[in-house]
C-alpha cells in the first residue's frame, strides 16, 4: 500500500517560505530605498555645506583682494604724489639754475625790475643805463639754456634817461615733458 502524503503541511510551509521571501524582498527593497534616500540627503547636505564653505572662502578672498586693492591704490596715490613732487623739484631746480645764470650774466649797468615765471614762459623787464648794454642783455637772453623762443619786448627811454627793456622766453619741449 501506498503511503499517503499530507500535502497540506507542505503547502503551508511553502506558503510561509514564499511570504518570508517576498516579505524579506519588500523589506529589503524598502530598506535599500530608505538607505538611498538617506544617502542622497546626506550627500545633498554635504554639498550645501561645501557650497557654504566655498562661498565663505570666496567672500574672504574677495575681502582680502578688496583690501589689497585699496592698499595698492593708496600706495599708487602716494607714488604719484612723490613723482609729482620730484618733477616739481626738478622743474624748480631748472628754473633756479636758469635764474642764477641770468643773474650772473646780467651786465653791471642793467638791473631787473620785474621777473615772472608762468606756465612755460619766463618774462623779465628791467632798466639799463646805456644803450650798448641792451645788446649785451639780448645776448644773455639768447644764451640761456633751455629756452627755444626769445621774444624781445618794447625798448624805450624813461623820464630819467634810462633804457627800459623786456623779454619773453619760451621753454623748449624738454621742460614741457617734466611738467
């Protein structure tokens, strides 16, 4: 005789195993999905943190560069002031030597009554005791270094019999560059 097999028990075991398998798969999928969501949020949080750190560092670098730019502007302004002062000093030295040369070469019978230095021109006027002294003054005016154009002014006698003279001397291009 044949032995009877009870399939009901086996079916119940198989059903439980199938439920465990599918339950484990659903729970596993749910846990994997949950882990992926958490990992994504952690990664997003890290990206926000990195972005915030980068923005802070960019802002710090920007502030540092702004401060350095201000400092460089101040240094550049100081350098320009020093350069301007040096140019003015050189121009003053040139005029000083020119005026000293004019004073040294001026004949003893003549003296200056007016001296004006404005822009790039030197104007002077004076008196001379004798007429031949005027020729010496003209030579002095034309021999001064650094002047290109020498324009003599009017020459006349005053009520005391002295000769009045005036000259305008225009600087050469070298002096214009110094300014």
